[in-house]
């Protein structure tokens, strides 16, 4: 099964605009939520319906920012739950569990990669928003945002 079943994106977007007039909707190359402009960016593809509802869930749950990476994972989990349990039935959409889990797995993998020590490959601990420290070898490193680009880990001098 695909990510979601009907309606298609061209039918769903006008409905969402009517139901959530305080949220903007803008076609883009990938789905994401911008809390600064209160805009859901969406793909005009049939398989993007589940992702669009997920981004609308971020808007309705007032997901704005996070300070610890694990908080982002929690927000993603909550948005998928809200999209699947509250939004999907309203629009006669079924969100495939595999699609939801794949999306959450991508964030779990992102979190694991960020927290992996570049010196010894042990799991480190987040100290500040973009800074980690290894509990095994005491290496410190800084990471970039890397949600839509390649992860970079830069060792910090002691």
C-alpha cells in the first residue's frame, strides 16, 4: 500500500485552506512546516497526502522550535500520531503505518548519526543545541542542522 489513500493533493489542498485559514499552503519540492510564516509547503504528488497531513499536524500542534534533538523526534512522533488519528479520518484518508514508521526512522537515524562520536563511534550526549560530547573518549563536536542536507560533524578543540 502507498503512503495514504485518497483524496489526491489537488482536492485536499483547497479543503485544508478552507478548514485552516490561519495556515498558508505553498507548493514546493518537499513537504515541510515553517512556523515563522505559518506555511505548510507541500509536494503536488499523490503520494504526498500523508506528509501534507503530517505537516498540518505540526501547525495545529503549534510546533515551533526545539532545543534538544530528542525533542524534535518527539514532535515528529506527535505530529504523525495527530495526523493519523485526528486529521486522516476527517478527510477520509488512511495513512499507511509503514510510511509513518519510515518517516520516524529517518529522524531516528538522523539523531543517531548526530550523536555518534567522530573519534571513537560511541554514542555521545547533546550538551547544547548543536554540540555533543562523547562519554567514552571525551571528544566534543559540533553538528550542522542537517535535516535536509548532509550531516557534518566538526571536532572541537579541547
